[in-house]
C-alpha cells in the first residue's frame, strides 16, 4: 500500500506511515485548527493498514505537545492499533517524550491504561 | 456593560483584585487559530528569554492554548447598542508575579449555558490528582467530541496542569447573554 507522509507545520505533526519500511511515526506538535479534518487521512490510512498489517508494528509517538482536542484523535489511532493487536499481530507503541517532559510521559501512561497494547517509554533530546 | 469600555472596566475590576503583577500580554478581539498561535508563541519566547523553568513554561503554554481555544469555540455573538460582539471574540490577559503566572479570559456566553458551565467548573475545581486523571480518561473514552469539539476536556486539563483552583464568575447581561470571566494561576 502507498506510504503516507504529511510534512509538519508549526501546529501539526509529521506523520510517516510506511508499511514497506515498517516505519510508523507521529512526531512534533499537534494543535490543528480542525483536528477532525487533519486526522481523517491518518485514520483512513490506518484502517486500511489494519486489513493487512505487518506481523509486527512498531509505532512511534514522538510528540512535544498536543492539545486536548487532539487527545481524542490520538486515542482513535491507538484503538485501531489495538484492533490490529487483537487480530493476533504484534504491536508495540514507543511513546517518546522530550527529556524532562514528565507530563508527556504520564500522558502515555494514561493511554496505556485505556487500550490493551504494549507501551515502551523512551526519552529523546531536542 | 453597554459598550466596549464597559467590557474593559469589567476586566479591569476583576483584574485589579488579583495579585500585584506585570502584564505580559493583553488582548481583546477575535480569537482565531492564528491569533492563538501568535500569542502563545510570543509568551513562550519571552519566558524562554527570561530563563523560566521548562516545566513551568510548558504548563503555561498548555493552559494558554486551552483557554484561548475555549474562547475561540464558545464565545457567543451578542448584538446590542450598536456594539457587536461577534462569535469567537474575547479578552485575554497573561500576567506574572513573583509566585505565579496568571491567565485570564473573558467572553460572552449564552445565559442559558451559565448553569451547566458553573456546575461543571464547581465539580472539577476541588478535585485533584487521580480523580482528575480518572475524569479526564472517562471523558476521553466517552468518545464523541461535542459539536464544538470541546467535551469539557479543556477545563479538566487546565485544572490538572496546576495545583491552584480555577477562579471564575458570571455576569448576567440579560436573559440572552452573560459574561464569563475565568482565571487560573500557574505556580512558578
């Protein structure tokens, strides 16, 4: 399936979904003017991917900021990943936070309580 | 409260009751997405230059965005006395004292919405820690964002980003519209 790449802007994250390379990443800042509009192609791609996922999907969240409006859409993404995992495929969420951003790590831990997925927590530098 | 001057004196009156402070930004007008981005990055840059601690900066940024988005989504129109308040219009003040940053917003809401909003804010204000986190998760899991995309998450998130209770008041203009005044302190 064709890869999806959305270049980052000052209020929207970089999205890279590439099945061939096994690269799944959302990184940067998420506070789009219209969250539903922004995330629709992202969710559509993942729903499509769900029908034929890799045996192991490693999904990187590397966000420095997301607003509450984006938080629901992030949960929607995780729920699709959860469905993939329920199909018997391995899914690992790598939740990466900027060093010293404990709130971001806690946000990841909260998501981990809401979905049945394996989370790894990592730190990255600026 | 018949004109814009009245609107400002209301803000001033409320503002003067807050602690001695220095105003970082004062804005009144259309709170668009672009305005929100401009104001928040301006404040962020100023605090970075002043070497404010990163976690404090992050909290303030977070809270400013949510406050401004509340105004952007929920400020109602009000047309009276030739002075129009269009939807999405509001005022913002960000100030600093030795101990705190204070974010203050004011906007018009429907009088019929005052009760629900007040009840909600009073409900979440005394909560802390795990209870707020649980409520946040519940709201998130409930799913559907309101038609305006809020779902009350914004206020819950503002509350849990700071150890200080939010302050708010409602000033009824008439049966149609009221002013909603809101402020939150972020400990430095």
